[in-house]
C-alpha cells in the first residue's frame, strides 16, 4: 500500500493525524481525571491548580464500600493497630466505620450490592435482547412476513419516545403488578428497550449472509433450525458481538428508569453514584472511585470484543 | 442413482408465472443440461427438484417416489451453487464432512469418505485450509466434493463454473465430464453457456419463457432445432435468419431475398414447405458458402465486413435485403471484395414465419 500521494494529500494526512490526537486528548482527559481522582487522598482531589503527581491510595475505595461516621476524637492506638489495612485508611481520613452494635459487623454502603445489580440486570437483559433480536431478525430477513416494513417500523418506533416520557406510566404499572424495585422488572424494561435496536442491527447483519449457505445446508440434510444454528449463527458472530456491546452499554448506563423503578433491592449503580454527591461537603474521591469501577466492565467488554466491533462497524461496506 | 420425473410443473412468483407446464424425464445416470437465458426458468426448475423452491402445481418424482412435498433434506439430492457456498467458518475437510454429519456417520467412516472424494478431486492437500484461502477452481472442486461425498441420488449444478475465468472454466468443464463418466451419477446442470451445454450434455433441454423449447442430444439440438429460438440460441456465431420467398415449383426453386437477389436450390429441398406462408430461412454461417468465381447456385455480391477470429473469419455479405454471415478460412477474402455466395441446401432450416416452428421434411 504505497500509492502515490500529492503534496496536498501528505499535508492533509498530517493534519488528520493531529486532529485525531486532539480528539483523543479531549475524550480521554475526563477518563484519566476520574481514574486519577479515584486514587487521590481527599485533600489533593480539589486543589487548584490540580495535583498531577501524588502518592496513590486505596482509601477512596475503602470508603466507597463502607458506611462511615466522623471521628469525634482520635482513635485509640491499640484499636488502630488491630484494625485491618482498609480500616486504617478510613481512620487516617478522620472517619470511622459504622458497625452493628450487637454483632460488630461492618455496615455496607450498599455500593457493592448496586454494582452486582447492575451486572445482573445488564448481562441478563443483553443476553435476552440479543438472542431474541437475532431470531426475530432472522425471521424478517429470510421469510416473507406480511406487512414486514410496518412491523419493522413499529419495532423501531418503540425507541422514539425518550424514556422519561414513559417512565411515569411504567412506574404506575410496575407498582400495580409488583415489579417495582425488582431485578426482573428492570430486566424486562431493558430487554424491551434494547430489543428494537438488536432486531434492526441483526437484520442488517443477517441480510449480508448469503442465503445459499443455508440452502446448501438444507440440501446437505439439515433442518432449517439446524442450518440456523450451525451456519447462520457462526457467520453472524461479528454482528452478535457488536450488538451485544451496544446493548450492554445501553443497559449498563441507563439512569432514568433505574432511578424511578428501583429504590433499594434492585437499584443499579448509575442512580446510586450521584446520590452520594449529596449536600454539603462531597468526598469527590469516593465518587470518582465509584465512577472508575463503574467504567471498568464496559471498557473490558469492549476491549475483548474490539476485533469483532471493528469488523462489525465496517460490515457490508466492502463486498467480499 | 436415480431417475427424475417432472410432470406438469407450474410455478408462480406472485402473479408472474415462471414455469408453464414443464414435463421432463431424466434417466438414471444421464447428464442433462438445462440451457437458456437468465430468467427463463431453468434455475427455478433445478431448485424445485432440490426442494429449495415449492412448485405451484405438478409432481416431481425421484425413483418413482413423489417428492414435491418433501423437505430438501429428505430428498437425498446434492446441489452445487454458482457462488460455491462453502461455509466460511469451516475448513475444507469440515465442509466436505458436513453432509455426512447430518446423517450421523461415525468419525472413521466420515474421514474415509472425505479422503476418498478429496483424492478423486485432487484436493487432499487443501483439507486443512479455510475456503477464503482457496482459488476459484479449488473452491468449486470442494463444492463438488461436498456434493458427491454423500453419494446422493442426483447431482444438481447451478452454473457451477460460471464464476470462473475462461481458462479455468474449460479445465473444470473437462473435470466435471470426467467425474460424471467415472461416477455415472444422474446430473442436472444449468447454464446459459451453449458451449458448456454442447460439450457436457447427454441431452440438452433448451428453455425459454418458462417452457421447454426442445429436448434432445446436442447434435440434434444443433442440427435440427425445433424452432427459431433454439436455432438462434444454440451455436456460435449465431445462425443467420431471414425472411425468404420461395419461388418456383417442384423441379427447381429459387429462394428470393428481395431486390431481385435469389439463390436457386433443387426443389427437393423446399418441396415440403406449404405455399402461401411466410417462411424464414435459418442457415448457420458454416453453411453459407463463398467462392471467388461464379458457379451454379451462386450469386454475385460484395463483402461488407470481415471479423478475424484467429482460427476462422466471419464475413458479412449483402444478399437482397439481408446480410448473411459466412464462416471462411482466415485470409479468404478482404472487406469490400467481390464474391459469389451460395447455400448448402442440406443444412438450410425453414421456419414458420408466424409460429417460429421448424418446417421439417416429413421423410
């Protein structure tokens, strides 16, 4: 690949490289900022000018998972020496862990549960939306469905209203049928929300898979279902991965429904993190550590599927 | 191996009728080529035999058993697609073994069967490759291997070598013929290429507009076309066709091309043609004879175009209101030169001017 370039093209290419670098800096700075703040001692989090070099500490994470109260007087030396490493970090910050009076157990801040809720709800709703979406898309792609275009438009139209508009009626319905503040309730909501997206994206991918592959499998002695399983699914893997990433990100980041439909049992991390900003003096390091942990799964998931994603986004652009 | 019978097959796509009463019997071990332009219904017929397309009415039977309502999987037929359709996520070995896994054959038997067919096709060294790493010819060999490995009742091929370049096509054509002779499998082959049809077929089925135009051995289709469509579709360069008037009686007749240009022929050659009817003459370029000097049955004219084609040349000559194309030796004549043109009456075909049907000697 060494085609002849004019001088103008060379200059354009260099300018494009610079533009990409600038865009990268703009996009990555907030993420770097959150990651840095998550490991800062509290007194360095809000300095002006910002502190760039510091000794990282895990105390924001220790605080994130526990319920704390202000120390009225310095902690006794003996208690401090016997405390676990993370408890010492909290004492160092002038706070103490709230414990159950009878059992002496540490009281959780509730972040861990909410994080788990986020994982459960996002993973299950993604699996459901992608599997149902793939099968539906296959049906639309391969069979003559009466009113196909109308159905597809109807499916798409479910995404046209912003979630906040339907949130109140949904809230009333959920309360009436007892789905309020349940995992299953959120899973149903997110699956329904992502399903339309999954159907549309997967239809595009499946349309690109030549019918002859299945026809070959049909004459080779397989049923349509077997042909779908053995031929279409492996061929659609790229599309499935891309769709799954987008569905997962949507479910993982969803805020409005999670805020209204859940309060305690099934609450996910997005409504919890801002609730910690609260009033008065916020501990930004704790919020940053929560946000940092919240960013991790999406980053890991996307990184693992990056090859599929790249192919997925350029799929159909080049005819093989 | 099997005998395939199509009885009164009709097929509609919406309001469009693509197959109009197709009747055809393919004998056990026969190699039948369905020849026609795109959209003539030949591929639809093939897909109907395979079970990839339902038929609107009529019956399809394989070895006496009606199969038109059976799924493709239950018909025990193999299909080779123009696009090869090798499963991209499987290796060549897995591709060929795929139909065997459907019938639950043991791994040892599978391995033996795949190796055997790979050996016949000369693709043993490719077994571990993915289809994307194969050349076009090898892809088609694998596709044929996948079709043959199961020893199906019949092998259906839909323009299997249409996507290859000219040289490879010729090579694969010979290979398909060799394989057919070796295995003697009932084969139905669809193509729009008349050279493929002529060289491969035991019998050619010429289709047009959803109807069978002629069914017969290649020589018969070439030498005795049933109608104008077949006459012009089979053969290269295309048969000359022009309206003629037949003047004269039983002894000696003249084929008149208008503007006073006429070629005399012995009356025996045109005696079977009913008078008072619009008639078209069809004559292949090799039966249009050119000479440098006058002779009996030859008329004077000039050449209007010469197309050199290497082994021979195609020369256009004006005769009355029509242009006839003649096939001659290279360098026989130059453009614009005076020549004498005649016809080989043995190889002249006459067609009804209205129906296009051949007017044959009843003898």
